[in-house]
């Protein structure tokens, strides 16, 4: 008995020692990883790289960043902070914007462009320079906000118009013997078409063309205005493929000069009055972002809630490979509850960048927004895509602000059901047999086609959810269902058209939404603290979460295959979703 007590004591002691060492290790890592404030010399040049995906906001995750190679990537949230601090920092004399393969929706490109214009208005000299390959249309659109534009002497220059392409999988599914059955409320609900057609429907082609035309108009307007080039000339050069290189763009006045990187550095030294041999005092944006904003230190705050990614039931998550996010209803509700209980938060800016998702999840989130709105004013700001379920959330706010190039609307619902029985039997030789206690128990097993009566009651369910969607929009917009119905049917609209049709209240970006919200709450939009949600987590929280996931992995791996397929069947037939990301390429 004494031996057992001693053994237990030794085991407890070892466990405690391990726990203490683990805690000490995490503490040391956290202390070592604590960022120090950067040194900003006089007459500094802020080096601002804009390349790759430009997200709205991503909670800091050092482990995920290291795994995906995306650590240090700028987001619109961090870019906005950098611009606000630099605008009032007398040490920053110039800003070097280094453009690369910028990947973002039109509204996010426009938001980045507005922020660069803000630096110019603050008296900073902004110079834009492309990477070795030259300018894509996306990069050039953002670059035209600068005072001066330069490119490499032998770079490419893309000026050939916009296009949108959709992949269709029906041919592949037919070859595999996989049958897809769809039911949709709204002829414009194009999310199902990749699985049921080999090309665009007339309705889908119509709405995509309307979106591209708005994007095209914005591009032409801004380039014409900023470069002082006639719109007709821009159209002529595009339609005749006149411009293919940076040299041609320079000759036509679309660039201010051609230069290699060291020549651009020499130009900036002369601009700042520095001696030829002196090193250019560059400050990296990723380092500069650590500086606090001295203007935003008041006791009152605005919560900036980012509703980004596909909307799902349960918890939020991020794909470690693609970086694509999902917004879970449970995570979202916890966030709104915290904000509702926080007395320092006086108002809420709901920034939406979502194609939609699960209809039940959307409705739960919509309800939470409405409930929070009873306590604090809420303004929804629509980013690149706030369509279908994304728009569902927006109508829960007091006011909706959209960028002219936001993709919104898509008021509709669809159901998608897969029958994999032919594939399993004909391609793999797998057959199934079923025992059930009721006639319809296996209707969503994914191993037989729908019967006529099953299709009828699914259609009724889709129509019921569509009716709820219409009523939510009707209540949010203060208009009758009869007025909203012609604007629905799954049709997507640009923010510009949505404003004309009364689906949004005002056109503008983040700053316009913030100003409206602060006026309503009696706050100063330039000085109020901005609190982003979801909030960053500590390194310890990241480590513990991954350890927990690792311990659960063996159990989940045993049931992941077929269970995942069954979950897809359960979740896929009640979706309000806009599947396309239209980018300038």
C-alpha cells in the first residue's frame, strides 16, 4: 500500500513538473515573440508591399502563418491602421507602394485605393512601382491612386478588359456516374449551374455581364480621372490591344517613367534631398504596423465585427492550406454576446465579406444581429461579396453601406443533392442494400434518386425558406414583400445597382460606414477606438488548441470518410450562396 502511495506521488510530481516546464516554455516563447516597436528615422520612406491575397481581416495566428507562408501579409485592417498612423507621422515623408500579383475583389481593391489617396491628402508623396513582371489591371487600378507610377523597362502591362469564367462539372459527373439533383428558388440562383449545366444560363450570363460592366465603368472612370486620359482613348487602346508593355504604357501617359529598382531608390533620395551615397531610410510596413495610433485612445469604442467567409453552423475555422475562412454561427453568437456586455463599446460596424452559406445558420446570425441592435446602433458595411446569406445578415443592421463594386443581393435559396449509387456500383463495384423503419428514412442517404413526392416536399421547404428570406429583407428595408420580390429571384446586383433599387442605403467604403455610425452614436470617427472581432489569440491558446485537435485526430480519422459525405448530404440542400469571386486578372 505504501508503495502504491509513493508511486502515485511520483506520478503526480512528474505531471506537475511537466506542466510547470510546459507553462514556462510557453511563457518564454510568448515573451520572445512579443514584437518590439520599430525605429522610424527622420525623412523615412514607408515601404508598402501589396501582393497576393488582400483579405479584410485575419486574427493573428503565427503558427498558421508559418505553415501557410502567409505570415506578415497585409490585410485591409492592418493597411488602414498603417495609413492612419503614417498620415499624422511627420517622419514619414514618402510612401513606396510595391505592387505585385494583387488578388482581391473589386470592392477590396477600391478600399485599398482609397487608403492610398488618404496618404496623398495628408501630404505624403506616394510612388507606386510594379514587380519585375509589370502591371496587372488589378495592380494598376490601385496604383493610379499614387502621385507617380513607375514600372520596369521590360515589364508587361495588362490593358485588355475584364472577364469572368465559370467551371462546369456536369460532364465529369456524368462520366463518373454521379447524379446531382437540384431545387432552387429563383431563376438567377446560379450556384447550382456548375453541377447541372455545361455553360451559363441566359439569366446567369445577364447578371454576370451587368456586374462586369459596373466594374469596367469604375476602372475606366478612375484611370481617366487620375491619369488625365480621355475615356475614349482608354477604350480604343484596350479594344485594339494597343498596350502590351510598360514601355507602351509610358509612351501613352499611363506611367510616369520606366526604372529599375535602384534607379527608383535614387529618385526617392533626390526627392528627399538625401546625398547620393546615403542609404534610403526605408521602414517596412509590417514593422510600422506595430506602432499604436495615438489618436485612437479614447475610453469609448466601436466594435468592428468581420463576418467573412462561408456561413456555417457551429464554430468558425480556417483552411490551413488555402487560407479560406468559414464563419460559424456559435462563434458569431459568442462574439455578439461579448460586444453586447461590453459597456465601452458604443456602436457596431458589421463588415461583411461573405458569399452566404447555410440558411439555418444565416437566420440564427440575423436574429443575433437584430437583438444586439436593440442595445447598440449597427451599420453594415459591404465589402467584395455580401450576397445571398451575406446580404441576409446585412438586413439585420440599422443601415447598409455598400461599395459601388460590392456584389450583393442574390436573394434566393437552392438545394443540392448527390446520388452516388451509380458511381459506386458501375465504377467501384460497390452495391448497397437498405433496411428501414419508415418509407422515407433513406431519402437523403445519397444512394438513390429522389421520388416524386420527396421532391415535392423539398420544393415546399425551399419555398418556405425563400419566403422567410423575403420577409427578412422586407422588414430590414421597410418595404413590402411584393416590392422586394422583383429584386430577388437569386439575382445578384452591384452595389451601385443595389443603391438605385433601394437594397442598400448609401454608397461608400469602410470610412463612410464608420462616419455614419459615429454620427448616430455621438462619437468622433477620427478618435474613437476600433476593436476588431474576432480578436487575436495568444500563442498559448494556439498551442493548446492544436494539441487538443491532435489528440482528437485518431478518433475522427476512423469516421471521417463516409461521415463527411453524409454530412455533405445533410447540409447541402438548404443553402443561400453566391459561388463566384469576380477578380480583375
